[in-house]
C-alpha cells in the first residue's frame, strides 16, 4: 500500500510589495533581487492576517472539497507561533470544525518543520490506513528593515492531506537526513524579526544538502538522473539552481545547461518567486507549483524534495507522482489568488511592517483588510478571536 500526499492547498496574503519598489527604496539595482535572488514580489500580511488565518485558509480550501471525516491528527508546523503554549492548530481545529477525536500539536524546527510533520503523519497513517492526517505549514518571514534578508521576506501556508493510496504523491520510505547545531538563522523569543548570518546560512544549506543526498543515494541506490524533477526549500528561488549544480558536481556530472535547469527546476519556482520565503510552507509551495505548472505529464515519475531548516535540519527524500494527479489539483484557485493581490506602495509596506500587535490587556479590534477565508478580529485581554470573512 502507498502512503503520501492526497491533496495540497496553498494560501498567501492578498498584499504584496514588488521588489523593484524595494530596490528603489534601498538604492539597489532591481536585477539584484529579480535575477541575483530570483525573487519578484514578496507577500506582506496585513495586521489581521497571521499563521492561523493563512493556515486555516489553506486547509479550508482542501476540506471544502474533501470533508474532515477520518482526520485524527492535525500538525501545525511553524516558526511564527502566536502563543508560547497553545498550539496554533487548535484555533484552526475550531475554525474548521474538525472532529473532537483529533490529536493537535504544533511543531517547530525553522523551515524544516512541515517535513517533520509530513514524516510523523505518514507514520501515524501507516499504523491505521483508514485514518487521515492534516499537516499545515504556515509562516511569516520577517527580517529587519534595510537588512540583506529583507528582500527574501514573505508569508504563506500550505495544507497537506496525508492518506493511504494518495492521489498526488506516494512518498518513498527512504530518506537521507542530517542534524547539526549551527547558528545560521534564529529568532530569540523577544524578537519579531529573525537574525541571520546570510552567506553562512547558504553555505550550510548547500553542505547539508550534500550530506542528506549521500545518505539517500546510499539507501536507495538511485542516481540524480533517476529524478525527473527536483524541489528544494526556497528561501529565494535562485538557490535551487545553486543546489542542483552542487548535486551535479557531487555526482561528477557536467554542469547543467540553462535548459536543463529550467526543465528540472523551472516550474517548481513559479509561486515562490511571487511570494518570497514562506519558511515551513516553502518546499510544499514549490511542490504545488511543480505539479500545477509543469506542462509535461509527470504520471508515475519520481521527483525529489529537499527540506532545510536553519539551526539546522536537512532532509532529502522523494516520491512518485500518482497517475491522474492533475484532476486533483487546485491550480485555478492558486493562480487566481496570486493574480488578484493588491500591490503596496513602499510607504504602505513600511507602515504595515512597523505595526506591532498590542501587548496590553485592552480590547483591540482589528481594522478589516483583505484576507482569505478568515481574519483576526480582536485581541481582548490577550485572547485572540478569529472570524470567517464570508
Ligand atoms: P546580499 O549579501 O545582500 O546579496 O544578500 P549578494 O551580494 O550576495 O547578492 C545576491 C546575488 O545577487 C549574488 O549572486 C550577486 O552576484 C547577485 P551570487 O553571487 O550569489 O550568484 N547580484 C546581481 N545579479 C544581477 N544584477 C545585479 C546584481 N547585484 C548582485 N545588479 C543573502 C543575500 C542570501 C545573504 C540575503 O538575502 C539573506 O541574508 N537572506 C536571508 C537568509 C537566507 O535566505 N538564507 C538561505 C539559506 S538558509 C535557509 O534557507 C533557511 C531559512 O529559510 C530560514 C529557516 O530555516 O527558517 C532562511
């Protein structure tokens, strides 16, 4: 029996900043961001949007189609938690009316968290193949204004339904994974913006990719050429090419041509280029983009996924795209969502960025911005209350 991702849904903010606008404000060449980083736009969450509204929105789109019966596990994977104690998944559990018989927990390990969630969910569903698990990865990526990380900000969420006999991707059991205690990127509890040693983080990403790949290769006996497409965690999309080139070098293959890079990686970059880093959601946003934008039929083809979370954890694994997968995608919803966003001016972006969630006991009602299916309505005596928008 196969186990894997049955359905995939993605949600991002309705607002974005074009990186040309940011480049102008920072005195940089727009090409540095557009080409050098491979990023065009970054999604900016308004004050009444957070990981709960994004995650619940992604999951609602999926459950509207599928229903929530048999879901006994909800793993909410994030590094942008809204509470030190309560799992964000419990807000989502309530908003989506999930069954009371459901285990709900929050998982954290930087951008790697949703892969931990996926692997745990697979283990649970393997134990009882009649049951399903919902894995949500949701994050808001924030760096200091004017810092090198700023153009890689973004926000978004993915929801993955994990089942036996999945309709999209049967996940292979073998995986290469690698942990190390490094300080490449971190966010102390008292900060709302991450701290990062940017160049070092990229070096660690690439070196742990090689470690995880070598293990995967040893466990499976597969070669790079056995993988029809490669999805990577995408803090900025240009890193995918660097990662693939590194794997070619490791395999003593000639450097890939621009055509090969486009063929192996291109369709998987389409959405992340328009949202920026979505941390835990990023790799699965990229998988969504691949399945929805690759013009070639990927039925029965093996694709790879590389997950990286600073701190750090890396994992290289793979899966077989299921025959008929195209009928089960939400491509139109995702394309419309990205096409209908509102562009911010630089001033609007900075005003939103500087907005801080109130920390006193008062009754704070949030002005309504454009959001997806849910919004943060009020924080009263430190209690967050969410509402449906429709
Ligand atoms: P930087 O130092 O300002 O940029 O920030 P740069 O000077 O290295 O330039 C970037 C690229 O643009 C270079 O290309 C330049 O040559 C090129 P490269 O040499 O690398 O191939 N460039 C141009 N290209 C065309 N026209 C031009 C032009 N000018 C320059 N005019 C940095 C880059 C990535 C350091 C920064 O954005 C940063 O700190 N980002 C945040 C950290 C990050 O994303 N790290 C990635 C790996 S760690 C990770 O993935 C984990 C993470 O997602 C967090 C988590 O796990 O939770 C971040």
